[in-house]
C-alpha cells in the first residue's frame, strides 16, 4: 500500500520520511518554482544523484533498501512549493498527468493484474504485485490473456490473445517462396494442317514458409 503526504518545500533542505520501508517515492510539484529531490541529504543542484522536480511535473526516486524507514530530501530552488509525495513498493506513477496548455493528458500506466477483470467491470483498485493500485482514466491492465483500458468508471475489453498463432508474436517472417514459376497457357495454329493446339501450361510450386 502507498502512503501519501503533502508537504511544503522551501529553500531550506528538509526530510520527507515515512514510518515504513518503501522502494519508491513519487513527487508531484504543485507550486510555481522548481525543486530538487534526493535520496540522501546535502542536495546540490545539478549533481548526478539529485533529481530536478520542475514546477507542475512529477518525478520518482528509488530508495536504498537498508534503512528501516524510508526517507528522502527536498529543497525548493526559490520560494516555497506544495508537493504531494507517494511512498510505495511498485514503480508505476500514481498520478494522473495533466498536459500543459489546459489540455488533459492520460496516464501511461500499464498493469499486469491478478484481479479478475471483465468487459464493463468497475473493479477499482486492482491488485498489482500484491499491492492495491487505483487506476485512473487511460490506464491499461492485462489480466491473464485479456487486455483492458479504464475509462474512469469501468474497464473496457480491448482484445484477447487466445488463439493467436506464432506470427502474432513475431516482427518478421522468413522462408522459401516459389520454387518453380510454372508456364502460361498457349494456343498455336498450324497453317499446314489448319489446326489449333492448346496447352494449359503448368502451375507454380511453392516451398514451406517458416516463421522465425
């Protein structure tokens, strides 16, 4: 399960801490100023291990597994910003991303779930890697051989991979094609005997095409 906090990031570095061990932290910057986030203290802008969290955008940190409690650090580049933080043990983004310019973007999350889904099902959240994940509009889920998309209210079946042949999972196929081209039909006239001779020709023959 994810834990969620809303914090205020300032130009003074501060810790973001959860009372459990999590593998990932996702940050969403609701402010107008950029922030810097890092898995350890001593944030230096542009350092290799420091992540830039731009205004209005999201970013993820992968946390070390040794500590008993999950902790990260944040610092605003200027002023103060409101930042929402999700701590979780799965890497998928928990936020529904909104596009710039007022347009609404859609989530790019694709989940493989153990929750039984059917066309029209309203099940939400779903189970992914043993964790509850709340889907948002535009999310995809794979259950067994079926693929679904969530429209914000229900799951819609996109397709089922049952019955697909080998070529459905290949990007190319190679093999031998025509081995003999055959001959065309012909009609000839003998002026001496004043007779026609017709030949039906022969059909082409093919070899076996194999998928690789």
